[in-house]
C-alpha cells in the first residue's frame, strides 16, 4: 500500500510540475502581447466590449492586417504593454484619422475616444451601427 501511495504521489507531483510549467509559458506569452480580439464577436457585442475598455495609451502602429481577414488594427502601447484593438466595424473614421505616436484616451463605460496629437485633441464616438440600450 505504501508503494502504491508513493507511486501515486510521484505521478501527481510530475503532473503538477507540467501544469505549472505550461501555465508559466502561457502567462509569458500573454504578457508579450495582450490581444483585445473582437473580430469573432458580433458587431454589437464588440461595441459593448469596447465601451468597457479604459485606455490611456500611445499608438504604436496602425495597419490593415491582410494576413488576418484585412482587419483594421491598432497596436497600442500602455506603459510598455502592447495591446491589439480591431476596428473593422467602426464607422467613426477613427481608424483613418489616427497615426503612430498619437495618444488615445477612453474612459470606462463610454463610446467616446479622444485622440491627442501634440496640442490638438479630437473626439470620436465609436459606432458599430448598434443601438445603445
């Protein structure tokens, strides 16, 4: 019985070690680039998710990701952490206005996004064509 318990304990220890290592690898990958991927959601769900964002970031890059269904993509830098924000369904013209090095500011529970470029500041209302109920 003692040998059985020892073998069981050894197996559980190995399993726990593998699980911990796998978790650390996932955490390391997630910290490298946090993705806010709304492309698989419906338009209205995506708009609601964007309204829940709180942003104080600098735009790192702006591009159409031709390898990923031509998604309109912003890479945002928030205190050294990179975030992807997809704006494919947005009709506010934010994507066409924003440039690298612009600051982007957005408060929680709003659809207003402010872009600051030097001393110039412009407000955009995120619009995915959904009613805000």
